[in-house]
C-alpha cells in the first residue's frame, strides 16, 4: 500500500462496442447506455456546466501571447502572471486560475480565439502593407535609376560628339600654328647666323689686338717687379739681421724680469700650502666639535627614552590606582549593603568610610595627574632642546661643507698657479738658452765681419776703406729701434706676446 500511495494511478474506462464481440461492428444504443450507466455523460454535463476548458499556463501563454506581447517579453514575470495579464487585457469574466492551469467557462475560449485571430490578421495586414510598400519603392527606384542611366548615356553621347568637333578644330589650329612658327624660325635663324658670323670676325680681331698689348705690358711689369724685388730683398735682409740682434737682447732682459716674478709667485705658493695646513687643522677641530654635538644628541635621545618609560610607568601606576579604587569602592558598596540589611546603625559609618576612600582616591588621582603634567613638561623641554641641537647641527654641517668647499677650491687654485709657474719657468729657461745660443752665433758672425772689413780696409784705397768700414759697422751694430718703424713694431709685438 505504501508503494501504491507513492504512485499516481490513471484509470481507463472501456466501452464494449457490441454484444457479439465482433470487430468492425459498433452499436450506438449499447455504447450510449454504457456511458450513461457509467456516469460519463453526467460527468461531461457537470464539467460543461462548470469550467469545461482547462489549459496549463505554459500552453495558454504560448497560444495567446499575441494578445499581450509586452508582458510576454518581460523577464521578471512567470507564466501564471502573464496568463492573468492576458485574460485581464482581453476583458473576459468567466475564468479561474488554478495552481498549474487556467479554467475557462463555456464560450470564453472562443472569445479569446477570436481576439487572437483579429490580432494576427492585423499583424498580417501590417506585414503585407510594409512588404508591398518595400516592393513598390524598390520598383520605383529601379525605374528612376534606369531613366537616369538612359539620360546619362544620351547626354554623354552628345557631349562626346561636341568634344570630338572641338578637338578637330583645336588640332587644325595647332597644325597651322606649328607650320607658321617653323617658317618664321627658319628665316630668323638664317639672319641670326649671318649676324653672328660678322660679330665673331670683328670680336676676334679686337681680342687678338688687345691680347698682344696685354702680353707686352705683362712682360714689362715682370721685368720691373723682378728688379725691384731684388733691391728690396737685399735691403730687407740687412735690416732683419740688425733687428734680430736688438730683439734678442731686449727679450733676454724681459725673460730675466719674468723669471724673478715667477720665483716670487713660487714663494707665495709655499705660503698657500702653509695656509692649507692651518685650514686642515681647523677642519679637524670642526669635526671634533661635530662629534661632540652628535654624542650630546645621542645622550638627549636616551634621556627622552627614559622620560617616556617613566611616563608610561606613571600611567600604569595611575591605572592600577584607579583599578584599586574601583575595587575598594565595590567592596565598600557590598559591605554597606550588607550592613544596611543587617542594621540601619552601620549605614552612617559605611558612608563615612566611603567618603574617606573617595577623598583618598581623588587625592591620589590629583597627585598622579600633577606628576603626569610635570613629565609632559619635561618631555616638551627635552624635545625643544633636541630641536635646537638639530638646528645647530645643521648650521655646523652647512658651515663645515662651505669651509670644506672653499678650502678645496683654494687648494686647487694654488696647485694650478704652481703648475702654471713651473711651466712658465721652464719655458723662460728654454728661451734663455735659445737666446744665448743665438747671441753667441751673432757675436761670432760679427767678429768675422769685423775681421773681413779690417782686412778689406787694409788692402783697399783710403776712400773705399772708409766706406767698407762704415758698412761693416752698420752690419754689426744694425739700426737702432728708433731708426725704422718695422723694428719698433716687431719689438712691441714680441713684448705684447710675452705679456699675454
């Protein structure tokens, strides 16, 4: 029985078609009598009197959704709500909504089918209307395109014909222009060739005549320039020898003066090295002061840490005192309640004890608060002192870096000056050696010239001997710086170069 109750049984009512038990024979009266006796006709009549039409919600919605398409496309409604909305929109009255089906009275299903048929007919008409409009528009557009294409072809043919005529006319004009231009060019070139030949003959004759004159003048100028060059070279060589002697002497004197100056600068470089040592000692003192300040700062940090620890201990003591006070108050309250229940006389004594305890607790709280404020003040003073020390340290760091950079710059300048002085001294020594060797050579040449002049004077006549002696003296002594502008300019140029 338990298994049968778990199942869903279905019953089939059988109707016997005839009393002879033969196939293909159906007795209407016998079948109707069986249905009437079995209560089938009465059940059908009762069903028709109530709700003969029954449909599940999904089937009902799938069949009648065109009556309310806006509800059918909503995702938040189920089939029951959609079916109820369709029925309300259709306006029928005889219906009931069950758990899984819709129950309709007789004739209501026909009304819904009629409304559905009308909606579908309207939709079909709309589709036909839009389809016919689309086909008509497409036919019109095709006809319009065909007309436009025929017009374009006709206009193109006329335009090509007119263009062909214009092109032929343009070609004829171009041929005429080219022929006339060719004839005129031939005439012009013949005249131009004749004139060009005449001009070439005349210009050639004039150019040959001018070239011959230029060659004659050029030859005369070359002869004159060679003669004048020989005279000027001989005079310049004599003048240059005398000028070089004077310049060497003057440069030797200037080199000696510069050597003395460079030796003095070298002595000043030694003083700069001594200043460098003094500044290094000062730098060491500043570093020692900086280390002392850093040590003091570390000590102050340790003191601040100790003060913070003391403050934390004081706060812990304050919290412990407050907890003890609360415990004492709680104990006194309990005692007071017990004594009150025991006797009213002990209430006054307990109240006085409670007041004393509260007074003592308030005094302890005030004392601890004062100690905390004192520790806060000391901590603030220590923080201010640390801030001042940090400011002084930053100032010392800035001064230290500034002095260090200044010392390094001065040392670099002193080293650069020392190197320049050494290079100048070596250059002057080399120049003195070269000048000494040149002066020795010139003295030897002068002695040879004097000996040759003396020998020539001894062997020549008196007048000629005097002239040879004067020439030798001039060759040895040269000319003075005031006697020729070239010598003055050369000496001044040499002096300015040494100063630079």
